[in-house]
């Protein structure tokens, strides 16, 4: 048996979304299978793997900083870039000082095949592909902390939103086989994890594509129903789902399900139908209102979040006010606000009528203010109610945090015995930090 100190060391850095995090975990497991020891990114490692994102602002600058960071820890280490940015701009990443290898979308899961020679390259070597070749599916899941796991169920996207590079970086929409998803969910539950967050690029599209040579036979609703039956999973969360794919049947099922929690994150992007059309989204604002009303009808306490982009080309003051007023009146709980920024190879980047940066920032600030107001109103509406909270694993300056099933964030003084337990509580008041304080209704309902 090899002694620990003789093992080759590998470290990972992940940029971007939950999907990237789940894929880093899968890549890390393949290193483990090859006998590598995983260490923290700040430590000296033999190999550093950076899983990149193309949505991150200043993606190139951030990437260079991370490479430098790795080199500081070990200047002779072998540095590998994978992920969306590596697929979109492989040559650019390969030219960054210190990078040895860049792997595209088809190669990232075969990373350990590229490790025969770890001597530093003068110039990064690229093993890239046409994104149309990335038509196969690799399942993944990752652990956020000791309480929550991100389970990938779908990859890629067939939509053509005019601002988005994700289809170019991740390819066509394709999904994991139902039995594989269930198997991964069982493994997660056996590890004692209480909450699973479903992840993907466009998860409502689950069931698209083929698996091997077989056509998929399942829909997103089939997936939701089957996951709800997995033993030992206390909570399931649908992370983000396009409004046009969130069907009444799914909402009705979640309302009476055992494990799915009443929390929906539904990208809106704009409250103006003109802008939605220019973005080539697949719905109008009326459909969004209808989705929110349907959820409220069957789950009055549900938490509903929305993504919004401000400063899209052609967004006039009137369009923006339309969005602001629309959101102000809509019964939702928080916003994730994105300031539009041009991405290469998208049709929006070619559009004229560009919104000046200063105005984009101002609009973004206004919507962030609205989001804070919405969140507070939602928390206030929940005071006096009894909920279950799942406590997380981190000691944050002497406090422990947790979320109720409907995503109200609570805090209480740190107590390690609370980590990864579900507690029945009554929500009492909102603290100065905006988080909710509570009293226990029952102690320790799940150990
Ligand atoms: S739905 Fe639109 S924004 Fe979302 S990944 Fe697909 S193309 Fe991009």
C-alpha cells in the first residue's frame, strides 16, 4: 500500500454554477480512483484543475488570478483548465502563462487519460471539440456541505436566448436516465445528506435526447414523482425551472409531495414583452403571472424567486419601469439581478441600441433594492408560523444558519449538535441582519 505522503496531490477550483460544482466532484472522484490525494487549492499540489465559467464577469482576469494563485503554491505544478470557458475560448486559456492543458466538453471527464506526462508545457496543449460532439451524458453530484447535495439530472440547452453562450459551451439538451438519477439519490441519502438540489442547465427539459441508442421515456414530472419515493431523502429542491416548462401537474404534485419543498426559482429576465421577444424567451409576462398565481393557489407559503437581467440592448426607461412595476406587484419573494454584459458569438452582442453601462448599473441597484424589500415582506408574512429548519455545517462567527423548507434563512448561536438536523421551530422576528430568529416547537425531530 502507498503511504499518504507518496500520493500525487490534486487540487480543484470551481467557478460558476451548481452544475460546475457537481461536475468538479465527479472529476475529483476520477482522480481519487487513480490514487490521487485531494488537497485544498491553497496547498502545494502536483496538479491544479480549474473548472471555468463563461458567465462570470471578467472571466479571463479571474482565470489568470487563479492560475497565479496555483503557481504561488507550487510553481512546478501541472495546471489544467476545463469547463465552459475552456470550451468556448481554448486557445485564449492555453496562452495564459502557467497553463499546461485545456480540455473541451468531450474531454473533461476523461481527464485522467491525459496525465502520463506531467512535465510543464511551454504553451498550453488544447484538446478541444466541436460542441456538437458533446452529445453524451455524464452524471454528477456534489456535496455542498454536510447537509446538502447538488444532483445533476440534465445538461445542455436547445433554446436560443439571444444573450446566452451556454448552448455553445455545453451543447444540446440531454438528460440522465431515470434509474441513474435514482441510484445517485440513494447514494447521497446513504451518506446521511438530508437535502438534494436538482441541477442542470434547463431541468424542466428533462427527458430530452437519447440515452445510448434508446429514446428517453420519462418527463420532468416522472422524475419528480420517482425521486419523491427515494427512502431517506428528507428534502428535494427544484433549483431553477423555465416558466414555460413548469406545468400545473408538477406544481400540484409538489404541493402534496413528501420531500419536495415549496420553493421555486423561475427565471423571468424581463417584465416587458418587447424585451422578452428580443431575448427570444419562450413566454410572455402573462404566462409568468399565471405560474405565480398557480403556485400561490396551492402553496400560499411558497418561496418564489426570479432571475432578471437589466440593461439588455434596446431596454428603454419605459421598458425598465414596466419590469420594475411588474415585479413590484408580483407576489414573489426575492430577485437575482444580473447586469447585462455582451458575450462573444451571441446575437444580442450584435444588437445596436446598447444601454450605457452607468444606466445598467443604476437599474441593477434599483432592482436589488426591490429584492431586499420583497424578501423582507416575505419573511414578515412567515412570522408566527411553524416550519422545519435544516441546520448547516458551518460556524459563521459564532452562529449557525439554516433554511426552512420555504427558504426562510434563520440563525442561532453555534451549536455543533444542531448540524444536519431538522428542527421544528416557530419563526419569531427578523433580526437587524435580516435573518429570522425563532423558538423551538419540538427538540431534535431527526438526528
Ligand atoms: S434557457 Fe436560454 S438562458 Fe437558459 S441556458 Fe438555455 S439559452 Fe441560455
